[in-house]
C-alpha cells in the first residue's frame, strides 16, 4: 500500500515540479529545502492527494513535518486511507 | 570634428593609403572610402534625394556599407541601417514607417524584398554589387557599375548642423512594432569621442566590427575607428555565429580593440578555445548590451591577461551613459560588477516611482541627461521628442564611490502571488550556479519559469531548484525549471527573451530543445 502511495506521489511531484526530470530526487529529499514545495504548491499538492487517494486531510495533517518528504507524506496518507481487507 | 560625415576626409588627405575598412573580400583605404562615399552621395543627389530623407542600408557589413552611410549623410540624408537577418515582413514595417524612397542593398537581399513585395515606398534601388539585370515595378534600379562610375568629388553643399539627425536605429518596441530611434551627429560623437579617448584609441589600432550595424555598439566600431584613423576589421556575419571562426579572424587580423556583447565573448570561450589559444593582440575589450555572467567574465579575463576590460551601459536611446573600467579580475565571491560611472558628459539620477531622488544604495529608476540622449522617436514621421531627463526603465543603485549597480529592468519586475519579483535577481541566482551556462527567467501567470542551459548532463532540475532555494526567498524560486541545449538569440547576439517565452508557451521543442528528456 505505502509503496503504491510513494510511487504515485514521486511521479506526481517529478511531473509537476521537476519538469519530468527525476535525477537526484529521492523519497527522503527535503521538499522545502529543495525549493519544490512552497505554500502555494503545497495547497496544490493537498488538493491532488485528496482526489487521488480519496481522503480528506485535516488541518493538523498539514505541517512542515508531514510535508517534509515523499516518505513522510506517504506515511501520513497511508495512515488516513481505509485499511484494505486482509487478502490472504 | 562635429559631424560624422566630416571624420574621414582629413585622414584621406593626410594618409590616403591607410586601411580604413578591412572586409572579408574587399579592403578600402581612407582615400577609397572617402571617394566611394562621394560617389554614393552624388548618385543619391542625382536621384532627387531631399535633405533629411532616410536612406536604407541593407547589406552585409563591409566597406561599401560604411561608404553608403557616409554618402547618405554627405548628401544631406539620414542613414537607416537595416538588419540583414530580419525577415522581409519586418523590413516592410520599417520601410513604410520611415517612408524609404532610397535603399542601398545587396542583390541577394534585394531578391528577398522583391519576392515579399516590400518595395512599396521604395523608388530608387542602389545595388551594392554587380548582378545580372534586375527589374522591379515602380522602382528604378541603379546597378553597381553606375554608382562606381559617379564623380568622386564631394557634394556641393555639405551639411553643417551637428544637431541634425544623422541616423536612425530601429529597436524592438514593447508592442512588437519596431521603433526608430533618432540620433544626431552630436549624440554619436559625444559617445564616440569620449570612449575613444578613454580607451586611448590610436591610428595603429585595429578595431573589430562584430555587432550588426543596426545595433548601437557598431557606432563605436565604425565612427570611433574612423575618427582616429584606425582600421575597422569586419568579422563577418558567418564568423560571429562560431566562436572558433571569430577567434580565428581576431588572430589572423591582429585585432587590438573589440567591443561586443558578452554572448560573443562567451561563444569564443565555449566553442572557440579562447582559454587554450588566447588572443595576444587584444589590448582593450569593451562589452555592453547584457549582464556578463560573473564566472564567464572571470574566465574571459583570465584567458586575456594583458587586455583591459570595460563594461559600458546605456539603452539605444542614450548611446552609452555609464562606463566602468574593471580594475582587475573580480574576486571569486563577487556577485556583480558596476555598470559604471556617468560617462560621455551625461548626468545620472536615480528616482523612486514618484520621481523623487532616492538615497545612496537604494534601488530606483535611472534617469539620464546629457549630450548622448537621442533626439527622439521617429514614430512614422511624427518625431516624438525624447523626454528629458530620459527615463531608461533600468533599475540601479548608487554605491558610495559613485558607481552604479544594475538591478534589472523596471519592466522585468513581476508580481507572483502578490510578491514583487525582480527577474534580474532570479537570473543572477541562476547564473551563479556553477553548472549553468546561462539562464533567463520570466513569469507566466502566477508561475515563475526559468529556462536554463546546463554546461553538461550532470545538472538536474532538482539541483537548480535547490540552488535557488538556498539563495532566494521561496516565492522567487522558479516553479518550472527547464534545461535546454541553447537559448534563442536576437540578430544582435543577445538572448531573445520574447522568443524564449513564446517557445515556452507554445511547447516549441525546436527552439527550446530539451537538454534532458524525461525518462532518460
């Protein structure tokens, strides 16, 4: 589950804010320090996450810690998503 | 000498065999230039040119084109140098704007005018070289042989007013319609004399002609050289697109003084092997027209340790109004060099948007008053006089030592989400990235876009963003960073901002060829 979220999120960020150039971009890249996320792009990202993963984020979910990297965002999202039924 | 058309004759009398213009396939001595100018003047007068009429000069840079300019002025007319690389549609706008009845043109370029139907206002076509017989409805063609057979004696009634209009340079207007900038003999000579004295231009100097004649840098190349009995060495249009051929030409002709845009020097650095080959004959290097990215300036100066370097500044409307002699190679941590101290007799002031002078160190718009300020804009013959002092639209700040620092164009100030963003500042940050060769920034809606040329494949978009985020407020970090192989350039060699932005909006990968393709 979290792997799918990570992949989806990484691809979205690379396509939207890195002109499709994934070089040097890792799951633990600090998105603010790297100049990828600012307050406006964070709002755009939230709208995308809510739509793509069918979740609603609370104001408490949105802070510098949770939006630090692909990894931290993925963990937060995985925690908000309905648990899948045990498949086996 | 207070008129451009009077500069050549004294040298022709004193030292007739001295080389005035060394072209790629024709060299003219001062005497030959003087006589050919008189032949052009006679031909123009014989075809009924009126005092103050405009003469289009549309041909590759050469001795003949300089003779045509001189001849036009000696006939009491105004010369209008036209860009050989511009499309006929633009020529048509200019020809109609200044009601060109007379053009001096190369047979090849004339073929383009005829094919595109530009000829409408033109009544007399003077061909600058031999060609098979040509015809054009409504126009009279004067073959080269006819001009060459004219009497070389000077016209009977030379002009004497130094404040008369001498030439017009068409620059791109913000609306897309070219604007004719009207310059007088005094405007040009205030700049040319001051600068020639400043760099100690002498009769044994060999001055390169790199800038196109419709671009104001050429005013120094031509009239500065001819005022001092020096030689103009033409670096032809094909050579200026190749750093290697440009440097070959400088080597083979022993150019001592060169005035060009930083892009031209950078071309010699990147593709010409300037660092390995040097250019030992170069004594004075003047540059203007755009910001010289600091790391490239340092490399260029290191490659030419014996040359002195000068940064000149001023829009076409004021010639050069500020100038700065670099005291040495800037330190590695220098972010910018001054654009200069007031020069050429001009006075500079810096004002806020309300027109009040600002304090030292504060950024404001540069106003210029003095002898280099243009007469005005031609404006379809309405002749709009220049505003005094002339507002340059450039943002500067004055240092305690009186030198001015450049802070970009006033119209490069954009608002992103309500924040004021000076694009020049974003570009300065981008240019400080060691892996970027050059970069420009612009706004598209609320998004800041950077189009950059990496030195090699090791630079990623993330690197560029991270670099910007470490130097700029977050709202000034470009949201969209593109890595491309090259930026489009204008015919004067400067980065073409309008075309870059248009290509970005159109997704035109012909013009903006990605340096890195997604998925590689």
